C-alpha cells in the first residue's frame, strides 16, 4: 500500500519540530492533507496536525514510540477535542550499519523479525483507559523501515555496542483504525479456546509471552476479557461477549 498527498508540513522549524526524527517527519508528510495545519498550540500543548478548525476539527498526533511520554498530553486533549493517535509498526525492518573504520561499504541487512498489529499492546499498557474514550481513536500503520545504527560502547553495551541512531520510512504497507476496545479485542486469534492463559495466547500469536501478558492486561482493563479461574498457577481468561 502506498499513498501520496498534495500537502506537506511547513518547512519552517517550529517549537514542536526541533527534535523531530526522520520517521516522525516522514509520517507527517505521508499523512498530510490539503488544509492541514502543523505544530498548532492547543490547550497548552503543541499538536502535530490539526485537521479542520481548532475547536471543531481533529487533532492528529504521531508517536513512533513510548506512549508514556505522551500520556498526559493525550489525556488533556481528549477532554475537549477529537484525537487520533498514529503509531507505526515495523512489518519489515532493514538494519544499516557503517563500515568498519569508515572505509568499508555500509552494511545493510533485513531483520528476521516481523511485527503485526498486536505489537501495539506493548505501548497501550501506558494508556489502557484511552481506547474507551469516544474522543479517542488509534490508527496503526504497518511500515517498511530502515533503522540506522551506530557504534557506541557506552550506551549500547547491552546490544554489542550498537545503538539506533534514527529510523527512516521506506513504505506504508497497511493500516488499521481502532475506534473502540472491541477493535482491539478482535486481535485475539480466533483459534484460541474459549478460556485461555497468557501462555496459550502467546503460542497462538507466535509471540513472546511478555507481549501476551501486556495484551491481557490491557483487554482486562478495557472490559473485553475477564479472569474466570486458574489452571495450576496460570490465570484463565475468557472473552466478554459485550466487547
């Protein structure tokens, strides 16, 4: 899936764009429509995009990671405004590293990791209450991206000395709009039994157990699943029909 829009963000660097990373900036350009306004002061915050009038339009925030950093801003904005949070998920990632000593060619390889929409739960743990707010929607973008890394033995000691320098958008290949918790509940694999544990959910998704635990945590707070018992030491969950 590719997409082009006529309008692009204003070239002038404003307060909200001083620390913008390439992925964030590229997604703003991809998402832009004619008439959009960028870096608009709203209720004491700087909104990435305002579509329509400031009072009657929609605020669009693009966050490439770390929902904890934007939680208070979102909670404040949804009181009086319709807010859409746009979040990219790397369906395919290319890792780029400089050659040794700056003389060898740049090394570029495709990461074996593939991510899907369910990855959103690793960030939703910071704002599990917001999907229930009628002023809030979430748009998930599946993207192909390039991750540029650099060697830093101090900051990157846990990853062999390598740290991510920046992320770059290659292509948007899919998207999903989340309007209600029910849309998030639909990410539970259909083949899962009526009652299930976090481990069984992880196995059905072929994802780490930690992600499954984050998923059940969020869906329980959204009243989409409930605890119905235990199987040994594992908690049993069941879907709630009204979600």
